[in-house]
C-alpha cells in the first residue's frame, strides 16, 4: 500500500468546504476541490483529469452502476489520490471492492451498502485509520478476523446481510477493541449467541427487524449501552434484566407485540427517548412514570383508553405521541408537564368539544388532532 502524504484531517474540517457536484465544475477549480459529489449521475466513463484533484478528501460515487469501479481506482484515475478519507460506493451493483482502495492509507469512512459484496477483503485490515465501515444490505457471510487490528474502528453497519453465521460473527465482533456502534438490522437472526455478552463496550446496538421474539436475558447485560433498537421483532415480553441497562438513553421497541411493560422499565433512569409505538398496550404501569428525565415518549398505535394521572411526574417531557389509540380524554394532571411542547392525538375518538377545550387550555402546546 502506498503511504499517504499526510495524516487524516479531522472530520469537522469538511463542514466548511465547498461541495463540487460535477466533473466540469471540479476541473475548472481542481486545486481547491476537497469534496466531490458525483452521486446518482448515471456516469459511464472515467475522466483522466480526476488525477489532478490532488487535494481531494471526500468522494461520493454512490448510485453509478454503469461506472467501471475497478478501473476508477487505478492510479490513472482516483487510485492515484492517496489522501482520500471518506468514500461512498453505495448502490453500484459491486460484486467486489475495488482493489485500488488499498492505496488510501488515510481512509476514515467507507460506505459500501446496497451492493452484492460477498466479502470484506483482507487489505481493509491495513487501513489503520478506518473509523466507520458500512456494508449494509450485501451478501456477506462473515467478517475477516484481522479487523481486530483496526484500533480506530468504532462504527460497523452489517444490516441486511442475511447469510451470516451468528456465532462466528459475534466471536469476531468481540475482537474489535474499540467498537461502539453496531448495526445488525434485518439480518434474519432468530437467536443471539452468548458471545454477544462480551460486547461490553458497545454504546449503540440496532437489532431491529430480526426475528428475536424472545431476546435473551444476557442481551440486557450490556452495561455500556446508551441506545438499543429492538423494533420489529415480534417481542411479547421484556425481561426484568432491563434493570442492568443503567446508562440507556434511547430505547426503541416499536412494532412488537408487547401487552405489558415490566416494572424494571422504571429503573432506566438515564432514558431520554422511549418509543413503544405499534404494540398492544392497553394500560401504562406506574413504573413508566419514574422516568423523570424522559423528553420524548411515543405511545402511538396501541390500545390505550386512558392516560394515568402519574404522567404529571414526567416533568421534562417535551414530545408526547398518543396517536392511534382509544383515548376520549386526557387527565387534568397533564397541565403539570410544564416542558411539553408537542402533543399528537390524531386517530383518537376525542369529541370536538374536548378538542376545543384542550386547545384553549394548552395554548403553549402544538396539538395535532
């Protein structure tokens, strides 16, 4: 691999850079081109003049399946620009990762989702600055063992890869030293191996749209979790092991089969956002209202007929979605939710006179009927 000319720039640097949106625009000002966005332009040819873009750091070629990507990353074209840090190759019908990418010693972020990739090539393990790898919706069966060498890797998206062997996958995920954010949505998981409990450094875990209708207790012992998404799994019951998620700030449980919430829900003292939409809840337990720091609560598309007076305890609540329930009225204690600014009541059988009263009583709240 060719050595990069400089160290990677901080990602915040790119926020102030101009985005060039075409070959012509870039070639007129080649020295100043840091960000080149050629996404979804139906490109069918590689232009030799790209080799003049010596300061290019961010390249977006997503959605150009007619482009010969293997050729594009030879030294004659983009492959000679070794300082590229962020690369987007999504939606290109790729069956393999272009080999020329191994020259990008400063590569920090790679998006390669929605292709037909069956493997992550071993040369990735030498790209020591990689922080984010996204291979969502491909055909991966496994990840290479040598990814454990990537000390900078903190985010990995493998969502939509339905052919992965779970035990092998998690044994290798456990070897990633600084992994913090893991996306495994729509992978077809019916179970999770015990090895997942070794991911004690994980802060964000997305397991949505799998088939985990009975998530194992040990899943709820990942004590560093700040965000957990279990939506769309057909879950009918949550274990009391929820109490171990003491740092959890975001919990998404939408589109499951929950009829009840365990008392343990009240132990999530750090929770800021809770999404329980699309379940079968008929009542809300007192434990729910112990979540004093909750700012957003989504209870839409359930079977609620009343909201308990204990809602007054949610003094930090700013957004409350109660749409698609069976509510005819709200408790007067709602007036003590001083921080509430958005209230969605659409799809409830609330009488017109009640709607009028609510709007008059809460002029500071944006109410949607």
